[in-house]
């Protein structure tokens, strides 16, 4: 492996819809830490909503000033600190994007996203340096091994994107008996369609207001039907399902009308999972939920053990999340990458290094 420098240039988000660069020291590793050479880091919608345009988080959940951005990284271990138990130099890894305390109830369940420690819970790219730089310091407990069958760009989407969707789909259950509606065809919605097909859904329907994103779903053949969002969307979904509606609905739009469509397009005894974050929802509980015996689930990210399971499943299914990447940029063009993602007319956007940039 090449010599590791003492400093590096990384990208941070000042909160005014721009990207800035500065020099960062590459620190000495502590107990249980590794140094990872970044290979790919994808941009999440929450980066845009909560950091890029403005810093919305407060206190321990807020974006810390000039922290290296990017919480969806994958790369290769190039140096190990003392006390490692499993991982070693040369391993290809994905980083679970929240480093928790490890001892609260949620951490012990593997859900570091819900860690209750204000002192020790730190998200990569938010309260500790993330993936928009050539190197990342990570804790061994936050790593998932990336099989050779998956690319680094595949791995970058496992934690926050595909992992978040996988968790939600497991909550509502997906099988060959199910017709599934996905509302919102951004990267998370596209991931939902891809995973629903792999898990056996017999009919997949996608809906969005963006013609560009509907075209991506069609081009990748992720949905059997794509319905434009609007006042007729629910009626169109019901027409595609014998007038009954879908057994399962996956809400990824974070839009009031999109959420209502997910609820109303579900049939009696249907299950709906809300994954898209931000904004309200308005519905009439009796006709929309109670009388039809529907169930709404909320789902936030996933656990590290399900993330590890998902990596295994992706290999088994021959599924490659990197197919959802429509644009790749080098680090020095991170400003263009974030601006494109903020426009909401693309698939997944990745900042890549080395071999991943050449694809």
C-alpha cells in the first residue's frame, strides 16, 4: 500500500448551499480504530435537507462546524490501531454511519442510530469526520465486511440507503403474494423497488412527480408500472390491482400528498411503511386506516447486524446498488455533486476515488 500522508484535503458543508474545502490532519489511531482509504461516498437526501442548505440539527445531533461531510462511505483499511479483534489491513469495508456508545439498550440491539448517549453518539459526516476526503478514521465496531462480489460504490449505499429500506421492508414483510407501491422515486424509492423485486414482490408500482426519476425507474426496469403522482394516482394504482389496492406501500417521498397516496392506495389489511423523512401528513383516521384495518409503520435506518445480513443477501440475489448511480464526481468537484443531488432530478450521486472514479 502507498505511503499515508500526514494531511489531506476534505470537503465540508457551511450550510449555505455551497461546499468548502480545507486541509485536515490524519490523526494517529486510538484503541480499536482503523484508517480507511475512501473509495466511494454517496450523497444522502438528509445531507441536502439537514446540512447543505442549512444546518437544521441542534446540540449533539447537529452538524459540527467544518466536519468532513459524507455519511455513506466505503473503502479499504490501510492502517490498524491497537486492540482490533476482527478486521485487518487490506479488508474492504462499509461503515455504519453512526458510532454509538455501545452499551445503551439501543446500541446493544445493534441500532446505534438510536443511541441515547449525548456524549458518545457521533454520526460520521455530522459529528465526526466522514467520507468526503481521501481517508476516514473509523471504529472497528462500526464496520461491515464488503465481499469481493460487490463494488465499493455498491457498499457505499448499504448503510443509509439500502439498509434503511431493507429494515422498512422487513417490518411490513414482502413476498410473492404482494403488490407493492413505492411513493417517491428518489434514490431511496429506487432502492425500495430494487429490493422489493429481489424479495419476491409479484407486482411493483412506482409514483413520483419527477419525470426524470420516473424515467430512471423505467430504464432500469425496477417497476412494472410507473404512475405520475397527482389526483388520479390512487385510482390508477387500484385499477392495476383489480380495484383493491396494494398489499404493501412504501412511502419514500416525505411529501404530504405522497404519504396520503400510500395510505389510500393500500387495500384492506394492508401495511404501509413510512421511510421518507421531513414534513407532515394529513389523513382521516377512520376511512383511511381504522375501518380498513390498515397498519402504518415508521422505520429509521437499520441495525448493524441487518446491514451485515443485507450485504450477504445482495450477493445472493446478484443485486448491485451501484446501478442507481447516475453521476460520479472526483472530490474536487464535490460542489457540482451536491448541487446536482439538491436539484432532485437524478439518481444517486457519488464522490469517488481511484478505481471507482474510472467506472
